C-alpha cells in the first residue's frame, strides 16, 4: 500500500455498503472513498483519479459505485477499494444548432434530467425516472421509454492505468444494456465524465413528457428496495411475463421476494440478505429454464 499511503486519511475502513445500494443490502467495503464535489468538480475528479491510480499501483482491486442501483453486493462485502462517486456537475456548450452537455459521472440521472428540463433541454427525459448516476448508465447503457445512453453519448472520459482517454460512442460499443466497459474483464477503468448530445424544446412540454414517464412507472412497477429489472428481456419476449407464467409472482426466499406487481423486480422486504437475493435470482432462473426452455440472462451485476 505504498502508493495509497498518502491518501489513507481520506478512506474509511470496513464500511457497510447497504446504504449505497438500491436493494439496501450487502456487506462491507474494506476501504471506502466517497467522492464529492463541494465547489470544484474538476478538482474532485482529479482527487478521485489520484486515489484510484494509487490503488491500482498497489494492485488493490477497485470498484466504482454510482447509485448502486444495478449491483448486488455479497454479504461478505468487497475487498479492496470501493469508491462511491457523487461528483455532480454539468455545463452546456450551446453552438446552435448543436447542443452539448458536459456532465460528471457522479451526477444522478433523475437530477440531471430535471435540471435540463428546466433549462428547456430535451432528449434526456427518459432518464428522469431511472435510478443511479451517469457513470453507471454509461457502463450499462441504461435506457427507458425508447431512449438510452447510446442515443445521447458523444464521448466519455475514461481513466485506465494507461492514462486518461476519450472513448467515442463507437468505442463504447453499445448494445442492449451492454457496452465495451461492462464486459471489460480487468475492471481497471473509471468513467469520470461524458458529453451528451441534446436538443432544445419548450420546458413545459419536456416536463409533461417526464411526468407521463414517471406516472407510467408508478402504475407498472413496485416501490420498495429493489434493483429494477433483474433479467434482460429475451429477444421477442419479456422476462417478467416468463417469470409470471411460471407462477412465481410473490415467491420468496428469506426476505427477498418476486414482486407481486412486476415479476422481473425482486424486493428486499426488509430482512433480505444478499444470499437470499442471489438464491432467488438463481432459483427463478432455473425454474424459468425448466418450464419454458428460456435461459434468462441477468441484467444486475453481483459484486464482491
Ligand atoms: C427501481 C429501479 C428501476 C430501474 N429502472 C431501470 C430502467 O428503466 N432502465 C435501466 O436501464 N435500468 C434501470 N434500473 C437499473 C439502474 O438504474 C441502471 O442500471 C443504472 O444505470 C445504474 O446506475 P448506478 O450509478 O446505480 O450504477 P451502479 O449500480 O452503482 O454500478 C453499475 C456498474 O457500473 C459501474 N460504475 C458505476 N459508476 C462508474 C464509474 N463512474 N466508472 C466506472 N464504473 C462505474 C459499477 O462498478 C458497476 O459495474 C433500475 C433500477 C432500480 C433500482
């Protein structure tokens, strides 16, 4: 830990991660760094990069967390350094007819979408009801209501042990909830910011679209601690429909339950462990395979 030594005062030891995940469960981070920008987002990003590079130099595993909305942290926790990225800032480059938004990876999608709407900037409405940060969405190609990151991203700043790079939309090789980053085996990268291509529209019209998306979500998806869609939709079908067709709505293991409202959402009813949650994912996957012949692929990522 020679390289990380100068930064140890910024890190916390053995910190529970449940409060940083949407499912509200999981074990501890061995070392935790919470990255925030109080005044200067560029300085906060530089500090974040310095800490992560030091950990890489010490061969310590590093895991970034944005909103923790797509990760299931094991009860045994995460070894090495966990960084919670809440660096939140954006600015505009308005060179009509193109409009570019620079945004830091730690910014919440919901907050960004609302702020853009108030400024009359359209094209990001889809994200107003998606939990998590720009960084997580960049990695996962998050999307909803017909929009997704692939449709907005011009490029992103990606830091690897080789240096600070600009990855274009093509470099990110986006697919359905997939990207070149998500499938990178070594995991030695962090996304620090992105440039999004957006357009202008009347703020009232943008806000009306946002409210319609949120109302639709409230009608069709459960509240409560969850990780959103557990499985990707197989080609031409819906994971939720398949799970429901197997009679699994409401099925529970320990404190983890298949939502009675939407079968592709698994709820932590309050007492779930990560072990319960993972067991439910595996059991549902197995029953759906046996009964329908469809092998469901997880959208969530198990960490630790
Ligand atoms: C109720 C609910 C509804 C949801 N609805 C949708 C939906 O409609 N559409 C959809 O696409 N998803 C949905 N999701 C899933 C989730 O919102 C998305 O996957 C989102 O993009 C996750 O972002 P995050 O910041 O929380 O990522 P995290 O869960 O924190 O991390 C996801 C991955 O990205 C990595 N990562 C995060 N930040 C960085 C960074 N800065 N640099 C490098 N790697 C990073 C993590 O290490 C991890 O591999 C939903 C989730 C919930 C809980």
